[in-house]
C-alpha cells in the first residue's frame, strides 16, 4: 500500500518540478533574449528576469546542479553591473552567456527517461 502511494507521489512531484522549471526557464529566456541595450527599458526588463530567476532558483536548489545556479546568479550580477556602467559589449556577452546557461539547465534537468535513470 505504501509503495503504491510512493510510486504515485514521486512521479507527480517530478511533473510539478518539471512544469515549474519549463515555465520559469522559458519565461526568463524570453525576457532575456528580447532585451535591447539601446532601449531605455533594458534595466527594468533585466530586473524583471532576475526577479523570476530568484523565485525559480529556490525550487531548483533541491534538484539541480548548484554550480549552474551560482553561475546564473553571477551572470545576473555582472549583467546589472554592465547596465550601470552602460557597457553594451559586456552586457551583450553576459546576456548570451545567461541564455546559454539557462538553456543548458533546462535541457539537463528535462524530464526524459535517460535523465531519470
């Protein structure tokens, strides 16, 4: 009886985690990809992405690679610094790295059979 409950609950928790990861990463990626440095709203959009990341990283901390979480945190900090310094090239580099790390995090934590076993 207990084993059957566990076999039902664990996959449901995995599905909830996967859904949160998928929606969170897609939202953040969409915001980050659409930020244009020349437009005046770049700092606001970057801050919006960072707020979404701060909500998502708490959940990821239970299941994901901590080095990727720290790398993403570092890239958000560097992105804010480059916006403050108005350094377009540094911001674009950090934005592309941030996209790459988020995409890798999503694909590596994706709910696939080979990721489960």
